C-alpha cells in the first residue's frame, strides 16, 4: 500500500514573505506550509513544518518540559532558535504571551505581545513595529485565522486541517496534520509563532 506524504509534491518555489515591519510594501503569492504536530526527536512534544513548494523542512519545535505551554522555542531546520515564546506567569483572567527574538535566558524586550480575549475564541496581538493582529479560531472545526487589524481587517494567515488532495476532497490526512497558508506581507516565522500561541491557548 502506497503511503501518503505529509507534505505536498515539490512545485516551483514562491517568494519568501517579508518581515512584519515591511508588510505594507510586500507583494507576491501566498506560501503554503504543512504543520505536523510531532517532534523530530523521540518523546519530544513539538512541531515539524515543511514548505509545500520544496518539500523541505523549514521550522521545528522540540520540547520536553511538562509545562511546555509556559515556554516554547521556534527553530529553523538546523536547530537555531528564531523566537522564544513565553507565557506571562502573572495571575490574570486573561492569558498573556510574549515573543522574543532568538534564545533568551533573561527577560528582554518582546517584539510581539498577545492577549487572549475574555470568554470568546479570539486573541489580540501587537508588535513592536506598530502592527496589530487578531487571531480567531474554532477548536471543534480545527481552523484558525490571523487578521491584520492595523488599518481595516486583512486576512494574513490561516490554518486548516490538511486534506489528502484534490482527488479525495474532504479526506483528512490525520488529526495532527494541518495546512498553514501565509498570505503576502506576513512573515512565515511570525505566523508560526502565533499558531503555537493559539494551540497553547486552546
């Protein structure tokens, strides 16, 4: 029996998304990624993320801590930490998260702050560059959407359960495999960091 691939067959690579601070000046095609909610290492909780256009690994998350929701590290394919994602330890009715560049051992200045809305499936996000975002999701239907709300409401990234292909529409690969679409103007690593926060909240 032929095994189905987690990621799609290689296609012509699309342009890389611009940094979050240059979102308004970027133009190009959407990038499609495959998120597998499994660590590459045995017994590790994390993510393995592939670029659909090339089939290559681009992000990984390996976490062994029992309190993994308190601190997470988004790495590139070689294991270099891109972002440190930390949940605020302060007691509050609203969950708060901060994202730092690189691997930090002490509290520095976050470039992204996220705050869950009270009583609804939504999270407000602000960046040091002045951009504002809102995450919305449905845990039951397995989708998440990220909107830029700095000026109006613009969909910049979305996550859906990954289907096997056009030949078998509606057939899901598995409950731990998702498709992440990153639209022009949104940095892929930043989008993945927000997806991680969204999963931890849910």
